[in-house]
C-alpha cells in the first residue's frame, strides 16, 4: 500500500471509483463514470485543492479530495470526496487516507476540517470514530431550481 498525492493522470480511475462507490450504499446515486470524472476534475482544478490517492498492487483503489477556504478565524479544509473501490472497502483504506489528510492539514496550519456526509448508515459513526462531530451551530440548507 502507498498513499501519494493525487495524480491528474489517474483522473479516469478516480471517476470509476467515485461512480461505483457512490452508486452503492448508503448513497445509491446513479453516477456514470464519465460524469464522476468531470466532478472530480472540477474539484482538482480548484486553486486550493488537495488530494491523496491510495495505491495497492500498483492500482489506485481509493482517493480523497477537498478544498480549503480562508475565514476570519483561519483556513479550513473541506473534504469534498472520500471514495474507495467497493472491492477494497473494509480494509482500512478510507481510515488511512483520512489520517494522512488530518496530518497534512495540521502541518499546513489548517484550523479545522469539515465534510458533508449521509446522516444514515455507517458513515456518521465512521467519521465520529475519527474525531468528527455533528455541528450544532450550522445546518445544511438547499433548494431545487
């Protein structure tokens, strides 16, 4: 296993991983790999993007990508996507990517990390085990257009 910085040469693979991971539980979103590739590319082309990939047996099997933003209290990082190929889930890959991200962000002087995840299923518990907590001061709001 090897964790490396994200590599734009692997963008098609990230799209494949994203589409298969988010098409399953708990999301069940009908992603097409080519749309997922565009989604990940757009995030990575953001000036403040950061990403990691997880390589096993010379194959990318997971990745984490996000962006940072400056606020009055300091720069924060938002994990936009953390995805692991379903064939490799349950082997500690997401944990390893998350831990490396937390280490890197601390070294960069980031004051906090945020993410949006499903309120159902195993994901809230996974993130709570790694130091995240439900926010009381903010809520996610949206509207359809």
